[in-house]
């Protein structure tokens, strides 16, 4: 069987020698043979298809780790994986388009409320929390999974209704440039709070005062920073139209609530406030 040098394979695959060395290092496209004495890499013609597939996936901005998973699958399963990746990518583009449109309107002097805003009363609560700076959205989701794992481990008693739902507070922007912080919180019965805090050393006990919240239901899917920006700005626009609404410095939050049908959950984005006459 004919073998090609790395230079010839690079020319025929249209991948640089640098890329081929990287893909070899990551186990994506190892050469068919490496000369023991010289270290030269040699490839077979049958590897061209895989090289071109990798190049095409990279044009779709598929991460190298995801490409490694795709390459290990049978063609039908690989196609499903690419379809799932692209669906998630298109969903991200949709949220970015919505944010861009909102900013264009805002900069043009059109400050609009794009969502149906509701309000609710929240009682004083004792919370078990964990607070951390997170580097980006991926780290934020990992932090959330870690917190949910703690809840499942400790099986904390539930406060009925919306007041007992767990939530995540964004004390600062979470992005590639800003690391939050963010805080995950779980309300617990006040008469059991001290004992529960002792039993859950990873969590910190604190109190949150009674307040009101303006909220927007955002569905059950995974939302990203662009979605949250649009919802947050929409809530800000709504609050500016309320003459008696004063912000409460309690942190904007995503709350995970029992659904109206009593099944699964739904998420909402909430901004705490207090109603009182403006001075």
C-alpha cells in the first residue's frame, strides 16, 4: 500500500503539517507509520477522508474534544452527534441575534419590555449557600451540577411552594472576561437551619430578608449569557416604568420552580425589589 510523507498528505488533505502534528498528538489522526530512526510520519490514502472530515468539523467550530468523540462513532451515530451540535449552535445564534436586536433598539432610543413580567412576594428565609467566582459559562454549569449533587447527597427538607425553590444568584457578570461571583442557594426550614448547616459543611447558612420579585419565565432549556442579558435588560426597562419600585440589593437570580402542572420544573429570571414611594 502506498504511503505518503507528511508533506504530501498535508498537500492532498489541505491541512498544514502543524495541524497534522496536533491531530496526531490528540489522537484524532495518528499517522499510519512513524519511522523509528528519523521520526518521519507517513500516512495512507485511506486517511484522507478522516482528515477532510476533521477539517470540515473545525470549519463548523466543533471543539477538538468533541471531534474525537465523533470520530469514534459509527457514521449514523456520528451524523446524529453533528446534528445535535449544530442545533445547539443555532440556538446560540438565535439568542445572540435577540441580544443584538435589543441593543440596537436600546441605542436607538427604544427601551422596550420584551417579556411578560410578573411579580411575587417572597418571605424572609434561611438559606444554605455556596458562593464562588467562576471563569466562564462552562464553569458556571459545572458549579450548578456540583451544587445539585450536594442537594441530592444531603436530602434536605423541603419548604413547600415557590419559597422553597433553589436558585442561583449572579452577583456579577459571568463571561470570558468576568468571573462573577455566583451563589447557589437552597431555602431550608428556619427551625432546622442551624442543625442542617452543621450537617452540610460545604454550605454556608445565611438569612435573606422578605422582599418582592419581578420575574420572567424562561422555560426549561439551557439558557446562555446572551439570553440572560436580554431578560435582565427587559426587566430593567419594566422597572423604570414602575414609579414605586426600588431595587433590593439581593442579586439577580435564576429560580427553579415546580411547574404549574406539578411535573418537572421551570426556570425564571428574577430581580428582587421593594415597593415604597420614591424620595
